[in-house]
């Protein structure tokens, strides 16, 4: 067996897990696109998409591959050894999709939530309903312990999604902290990193920088935010991987509970109770869920979108049976 430092560049590139063909790489990138699209919407988690498409544990393992051994190889200028340690093909394919989705959909999501909020939430409400069902099936045998874990997750998400958005500083230090906290939520099914940014008062600020990513000032903000994300991923993904290895059913039940508890935030029909002008934009400070009062074409369209979101998740689950490593 060759020493990793003696591998060719091609051998080092293919040494770790990841897609082995253009077709499987493209499929993984599509899943990344779906994750990135979800991550731009407060209340919907990219981790949910990773879980229902069958790549959640692979994602945590890939993140964990950026470990001390890889860093040691870099410090010794053993770049081939570092490349063979990192799950580069998986990470590149998935995060390429995530990046493309976030950059291309940031402006669209901002527009849809501002002008078609009810219809947008309807689509994602259907997605979350189906996601709870899909993740619940992965628990296997439900027991009193998994039931308690589900309720604990639901309670935690219910509390978090009812926190009030706040105005916060725009210093680079706080941007770093926002990225660190948001990425932890992004990889947790049921908890949206975008919603954490909303709570921290940084959602519109980050979305605005992503709408114009090549402005020098915005480049600095994006780099600091990404550094915070990388720092958060480095520790939190390892913790999640450990939980899934030792307490698989309990962890999945908790994650299903997180999604169930987050549904209150995603309910499409809301009544605005309090607004305020923050950074030149009208922001909702307080709202409550209501039931639609009349049956009209808009309500029927919203119901159709809920069904469409539900069916989309079922299609993604079927797609997940095709592993990314297929040749």
C-alpha cells in the first residue's frame, strides 16, 4: 500500500469518499442546490434537505475529514496527503451546488418573502410536513425514550422560533459570531440558519451583501461570515456525528421533533401586530398565526403549493435511494 505522500495527484483526489462519475457528482450538486435554496429561507433548514436526500451522515463525515491530520499535512507542505484525507469530491460537488443556489436565489427569496410571503410559506409548509414523516420513518422502532426525545426537540424548536428578532451591531466580530451560530442551525434539520440570522438581526444585512457579492466592502463581510461558518462547522459537525453513531434513533427522533416544533413559524397565514423601520426597511416585529377566513382562488393556490411541497419531498426521498457514489 502506497504512503499517501507518494500518491499521484489523481490517486490523492480519488483516495477519499465521494462521487466517482460526472453523473453522480451532478446528482450531488443538485442536492446541494436544494440545500442552498432551503438555507436562504427563514424557517427551512438545509440540514432537512440533506437528511431526506440521504446524505446527512455523509455530510457530517465529510466535514469531519477536515481534521488535525489534514492540517498537519498542510503544515508539512504534504499537499497530496492533505488532499487524500479531505473528502474533496463530496465537499466540492455539494458546496458548489449550495453556493450557486445561495448566490442566485438570495435576491429571489428576498422578493418572494416581501411580496408573496403567504404563497412562499405554503410551499415550504408542505415540505416540512413530509420531512417529519420521512425522518420519523428513519427512527425505526419508536419507544418511550424516542418519544421523549421527539418532544424535547419539538419544545426546543418551539421556543427558538418564537424569539423576537433584534437589532444588533454590524461589526466584523458580530458578523463572525453570526456565521458561527447560523451554520450550526443550517446543518440541524428543522432549525434554519436563516432564521437564526433573523433573530440576530442580520438576515436582511447578509442577504443584501449576497445580492451584490463583488463590492469590496461586501467581499470583506462575506469572507468574515464564511470564516465564522467554518469555525462553527469544525466543532459542531463532529458533535452531531458522535450523537448519530452512539444514539442514532434518539438523535433522529430529536431532529424530527425540531422540525415539528418549527412548523409554527412556517404557518402561511399570519396577522401582523407590530412593525418598525429598521435600517430603512419596514420589518415585522410581532405577528400571530391565523386561519384563512374565506375560500378563494389564493387559498386554493396555497393549498396546491402545500401539496406540491409535500410531493417534492417524497420525490427527493425516492431520489435519495440513488447513492452519490454510484458509478
